[in-house]
């Protein structure tokens, strides 16, 4: 009986100590819909919740232009936006007071038409939570439990893989090895429903320069390019068979492609530590 009590006390201390390493500040439920991370947003401007996608590949958060007009939101000046393969225009800043659960969201958004995005999804998309949602935070995407968590500290224990994460002016990039190539910088893009988009060529990993684009960047996309089955390495992790879309030119300046949600969801958790400059991958799970 004494042994049981001592064991219980030791285990309890370990649990509390481990939790203390990465305490949860906020937890937001989400759904995986059409290959994207979909969550509901509340705002005093709308009597019903809005549906946003988590898009780490977008340089700023976005509201749909038609929705902004419908809700009477105050729009800013006309601005140029680099999207995948084309230039579009939007309005910055557009102001919206919104929250996900008890978490207050950014109050400045880029307003542009998301009709193409909604057309590719099973229901309308009202907005995107972009890179500004991640800045200054440790954000864990739990694909196993379908939760987004804000943490006080990055996870330290378990079978984890850590990759360097660089925050550029217009995107977050991590090094990825494609087949037998040297590692190259690719955009961390939860707004890409496919597993991987890769630029043909053999440029090696260099210090990540700032983007030379003058406007915001939106990277939300479905599969494109010539499909190829290949092998991807994330750090020391061999991910296995991956369906990559091969394209002939850079999607965005100085980037070798997009690391998409289709591949990220193979892991139980993905932690984007924008404070410590790292992406942390948890265990594999049987989700394709």
C-alpha cells in the first residue's frame, strides 16, 4: 500500500511537471473540411458565426470582400496582392472585431474576393487566419484531437522532430528535402490542401532573404502542377510516399514550394513556434 502511494505521488508530480512545460493558454476546436483547417469565428458584426480557414501561408488575415460589404465593414485603400500564379487586388486595412472562443483575433484584415476558395469548398468561406495569427505565439495544431492550442512553452518531451522555422516579411519557411536533394526552403502552408508543391530545379538551401514583393501574399491553393510520387524528409523524418505537384517556376520569390496541410495532417500534432523559431512534429498518425 505504501509503494502504491509513493508511486501515485511520483506519477502525479511527473504529470503536473510535464504539463507545466507546455501549458495551454487557449484551445480552439476545428474541423478538417475539404483538406483545410476550418473554424468558426464570432463577431458583433454578424448574427451568425463566420467560417474561417487557418492559412499559415497567407502573409495577413483575410475577410471575403462580399461579406465585408454585406456587414458594412470599414475598408482601407486598394492594394496589390500576390496570389498563386497571379496578381489580384484587395483593400487594406479592413477592420473587424472577432474572436475564436475566448481568443481575440487580429482586428485588421485584407479584404478580397474569396469566391474561388468557396467554390473549391463544400461551403462558403468568410475569411482566412494568416501569418499574423502565428506571430509572437506558440501555436499547436492537434490533428488527432482537432484542436488549435496556444502554448506558453514549446513541447520538449516525446518522439519529436524539430525543424528551423524562419519568419520572412511575407511567409514562414522550413527546410525540406525532396528525394535526394539538399534541403530547400519551402513555405509552411496550412492553406494548401495538397501534400506538397515543389519547384523543379536544384538550388540549395541558403540564408532565407526577405521577399521582394511589395504587397501581401496569399498562398491558399488546392493541388496543382504535374503530380509525382516522391519521398520527403522533414529533418531526420522520412515521411514516406508523398504526392507532390511539380511546377516549373517559383510560386513565391526565393521559395522552393509549399508544405501543405495534406502532409502536415499525417502527424498527430504540429507545433509552430514563432517565438523560438522552430516547427515541432509529433508522432505519425494513420491519416491520409
